[in-house]
C-alpha cells in the first residue's frame, strides 16, 4: 500500500493495480510473481519464493495471459520465459516506483 506523510497526522494511502474488463490484470503481487519466474526460470520455483501455492501461481499466470491476449509467460523447453510488452513494462515500472516510495515513506 502506498503511503506518504502529510500535514497534521494525515497520510496518503492507496494501492495500484491494472484491471481489464473489471478483472485484475496486473498488481504488485503479480509483478513479483512475473519477476521471480523470469529470475528463477520456472513457475514452481517462483511460487516457492513468496510462499505461494503452485496451483495459485499457475492460475494467476493463466489469468494474466488471457487478459493480455498474448502469452506473458510461455513454456519453452522446460523453462518459462516472461515477455512484457513495452506499455506493460512502463506500468510495471510505475507500480514498482510507487511501492519503493511507500517503503521510503514508511521508514520515516
């Protein structure tokens, strides 16, 4: 959740995610999953990283692929490749930047 200090004890809070046709397409958690798949090379390893059930990780990947209209994660020779379209990469960068701001603001 994004937070920022404000005057007289007020804080700015919020969460950012991208929806398509009313369904969650991309969120901080889904970004973490995609990043882990890219780093570790498999959905199983990526699911273990944030203590997520393998079946849940597969469900999230299938939902993102379906909503994207293309495969963000595809199976090739026992490895999974994550490809982000340039617009999606920009959105991912914005979500990551907001999350970084939240962590900095929370530390102060």
